[in-house]
C-alpha cells in the first residue's frame, strides 16, 4: 500500500539568533559572510534523521517534550517549511489544524472570515456556502457570526478556526495540540469529529501532549526527543517508554532540588524567605520576615508545639543528629518518583554524640499546598524511649502509597517527648506520585466498584494498571 505520508531521513536545521546584524543587504553581500560565517554553534537541529510512514486511514500520534521537534515535523508534512535534508512525501488533500484562525482579519465579521479562510484552505465559495451553517453551529457562534472577529474571545476565535479547518473534508488531517480550544463539552465534540474521520477512512497525524488521547485514538505513535525518533509503533508501548524517560528526568530534578534544600538548611542559608501557615508570600518577602537561620535559632531555643506553623528549614541542638534521609522504592533503591499504590520506605541514618534516654522519631507528609496528609511518631504509637547511642538506622515502611498524583514533601524529626528538638528537617524532602487515573483529593483508598442490574462498561486498555484492588 502506498503511504499517505512518508518521511525519509529528514533533518531540519534552523539558524540560531546570534545578535549579529547587517545595516543593509548590500553590506551583507559585500562581506560575503551570510553562509560562510554560519558555524555549527549558530544553528540547532529541530529534527535529525527522522523517518516514518503513515498508511492511508491510519491515525498516527506524535508525542514528546516541548522543543522535541513535533510541530516542526507537522509543518514539514503541511508544506509550511522545507527539510534541510531528506524527503517528505504527502499524497492527498491536506487540512492542517496547526495555527487555528491564521488569516482571520480582526476588523471584519466572522461570516466574512469563514469564506476567506475556507478559500485559503482550498474550498470554493459555493462549497463554503453549502457548509456554512454547519461550520457556525459546530463553532457555537450563531449569535456572534456577524460581529467583528476582534470582539471575539480567544476561545471563540479558536473554535471558529477549528470549525472551518475540520469541515474542509480532507484526505489527510494534521492536528497540532488544538484540543484546548474550548470547554470540556467542545473538546468532546472535537474528539467525536476525529472519530468520525477515522470511521470514514481518513488519515490523521496528531501532535499532542494528551497521552490518553494517543492511547485511545491512535493506531501508531512516534516519540520524538531533541529532534530524534526514540520509539515508534504500538501507542501503549511508545507512551510507556516516553513516561519512563520523563520519570527519569523528574528523578534527577527532584534529587537535585532536595540536595540543595538540605544543604541550604544545614548551612543556615536560605535561598528565599518561606511563608508560614496563614502568611502570604508577599508578607514573607518583607524585610521583617524570618529567614531559615532566624527560624532555626528561635525554634532551637524555644521550640513551638505546633510544627504546622514552622517554616521550611532545619533546626535543633544536634545532640542527636539525622545524618541522612533516603526514600527507598520497592527495589531497595533511592527514588523520588513513585506510582500510586507503590510501597515506599523512609530510611533515617541517625547518630547520637552521647547516649540519651529521651527521644522520639517523627514523620509527617504534606502535599504541595502545605496540607498535612499524615503524621505520626514513635511516642504517639506507644513506643517509649529507653536508650539511643552511636549510629542507628530507622526505617518507616509504607506498604502502599495510596496518594493521588501530585508533589509531596516530607518532615522528619528526632526530639524529646516534650518537643525539644534534637534535629528537625522541615519540608526538605520532595517526592512525586504518578498515576494514570485522574482522580482528585489527597488519599486514594483501596476500593472496588460493584453493580447490579442491567449495567455494563467497556474498560480502556490501560484499566487495572497501577490501580488499587
């Protein structure tokens, strides 16, 4: 079968802006340096040796981080730009939903813009007139179609552009992250239109950050990273490979962030004032706001009872010191990224300069908004202290991290029963919980749905993965 879209060893190189300018074209030509002086440091490859084919009737998804070359690939297929090397072959009539509403004139009405935009996309005036009512109805602009486009909101503007492009009835539909052009109801309508295109055997090339849409709609997928093709084929396999790479990047970032926070707190140097509970960020930024050094000194001398009112930092007498904190995954390795329902262990390495008989170990877990998700300590759980001496290891094991997706922070502490702090680490350790289920809140309890009577569901292909029983 002849491919509808075919890219062979395609590279696209853009010139990087260097700040050098010529006064006139004549001076640039006389110096003969427009191309000669263009060194590799003055260019960057948007795509590098990328090859893929899309068969007729296939919905093909392209995913990747921002700047990975996704939109460049789509523009090459649309003919908006040309490859630096390699070949791009496209067979069939194209409608590109890349820059919705491109060509709309703000001073004239939506009605006139529909005709102008439709002609730009290859329709005749008669064809536009035949589809006009359907376009306006789809865009939900019946009451505003005769108003100047400059009076439209951004959502109205984008919806009209989408409606025109989708009604061109192309052989190939190119879509670049346009599912955010309206509210949830309009997004569902867009997805229904894509499904209709699939049923009619149209070819769709979709660039999106919505991985669920790729898994749901696409027959094949391509993952681009820094202009290179990393994986292609089955959408679920490609999405999983991409998510694994994203998590590895998050691991590195969170490890660096945590190390810096611990180092700054341990040295008594704060990067910025941190607002306490009930205090705005603006108030914390005022000269009277305490730094972590002030907080550490004040709280060591006069420990507060409600640690929810404490700022980020570290304080205490260090008679007993928490020398190291690690978050351990199910494989026994330090980690900063977990999936909802995964086991996690918090490991504390503690050293006591002299033997002590009054000590309590505590753990608290907060979400990104500062809400305490859970907190406990050994004394609450009726473990009365007896003796602590030298170097010891403490583990706090969580069998299932039943939290919804989000970023969380950890408090760890060792103190006396009356609250006197030996060593308190406040909000210094950050980790992330990932989930393919978009539920809300904080806590995800283990649960199961049950139904009786004439009711049934069609479960997605991803059902059951990382889900509680």
